[in-house]
C-alpha cells in the first residue's frame, strides 16, 4: 500500500495528468479550461475577492459546478490554498458522494487543514454509496492510522466511524 507521500506525485502536473474518478465518470485536469480554474481559485481564495465568495458558492450550487471545483482542487496552482477550495465544497452544499475516493485521498494529505476540510466534506455526503467502495476507503484510512501518531489519528478514527455509517446492511 502506498503512503500519502507516494500519492502526492499524482498531483504533480509535470509527471502525471491527474484524473478524478467518480461514480458517474471522470474529470481530466489536462482538458480543463485553465482560465476558468484560475478564476475560480481566485474568487474563492483571494482576500480581495471575499465579497464575491458567497455569490460564487451559490453559482456553483445552482449551476452544478462541483466538477470545476474538483478540478481546481487538483490543480497544481491550488497547492497553497487547497484547504480553502476543499472547504468550499462543503460550504457550497453540493453533494460530492460520487467522489468519495478523491476526498479520502485528500483526508490523508499531510496538510492538516486539507485533511480536516476533506473529512468535513465526507461527513456531509448524502450517498448513496457502494459498500465495496466504502470498505476500501475504510481500509485505506486504517492503514494510514498505523503511520500517524499526531492529533490527526483522532480525526482519522472519527472518519472511520463516519465511513462505517455509510455501509448498508
């Protein structure tokens, strides 16, 4: 099993073309409109645009703009503001249930704020979920727990509990 450091290489645009895979298909970062992604990153993270953030979140929700938000998160340009973009996922109230595996990856990120925001998105997911996908996510989180001795271990324990609640008996 790869550790989180190994997984970071997949977000390096010089080495890989990042694709976010969800239940309904995939989003390819290489095919994304860079100007739209840059604009979205700016609108959601630049303090100069704080007056536009709520309107941007509302537009994302109304226009079903979750895909472009995910592309912005995966963009190498978002490295320093990724946590703000992940928080925009739950702030927008868009259901990202189809992208559980992507948010699991983010929850295992070394950046504590990215992890925390991703776990918040996961806790707000409405489903439906595939039991096999949820069990695989639990397996990944538990494997990561063995490598962590910080306060993040408590968060990962809570995440396992949330994921277990997604399993349909």
